C-alpha cells in the first residue's frame, strides 16, 4: 500500500487496515449465553452506561445495535480486552485542566487552537476558551475500560455471544 501513502497518510491507512480486519468473516459461533451476556452488558459490565442497543442505553459511545453483523467476534473480543487498539472516530477522549485546577474528561466534540468542546460522561457539553485553560489534550487511549480483569472468561464469552447476535435478525434470509 506504499503507493497510497502520500495520498492517504499513515493514520488513514491504519484505519482502513483496522476496518478490513474487523469486518465479519465466517467463523464458528461464539461460545457463551446471549441472555447472560445481555444481563452483564446492562449490569456488571456497565456497558449500557455508554453504549446504546436499540432504544436502551446511552449514546455517549458507539451505537452497538448492529455490531453483530458489522464486526467479527475476534474484533469484538479485542475491543473488550484492549479498547485502545482501535478507537472509533468521533469518540476520541479529551482532558482539560481549567485555570482553577479542575480536571474534566470526556468525548471530544470539537478542538482547535481557540476552543475545546467536550461532552462529559453525564452527557453535558462543555465549551472552553483555550486561552483560559491550563491545558487541553486529546487522550491517547480509549475512554472505554479494558474488561480482561473485570469480567471472568465465561462472562466475556457471554457478552461476546450477546454482541454477536445484535443486528443479525434484521438481515433478510
């Protein structure tokens, strides 16, 4: 892909490669129990605090209503275990420190040399004049926590089974 390097740049090429690797491929069905996975998604995992499935959950993170037909089980597992591996565009984190020392972290809605606009985890949007901030920086990692130590292997399988079913019923045979 070196011929595209000058036109697309490293970051865009990396995103294209990540997308191609994430696309659903024929694979054995995910192990686990979808009903238990949904309960973990809404309960212990706290996933619905940021992600929506249909009309339920929050819209702070990417909508997962059709993720089962859009992403492979391997990609979904990697997203749960290492969310920093592929951060979805439009969901980059930003941290600001105000002139009075308060630290706010949220999703970048707009950032340039003059202003920073972020949406905090409650959904409230904050706009700042950069000249009045101590600092403002995009986060290098995902806002989503890694679930490798939070969930057991069985619970991860259950959540993956649940996610892999999302959007599948809508596909006509």
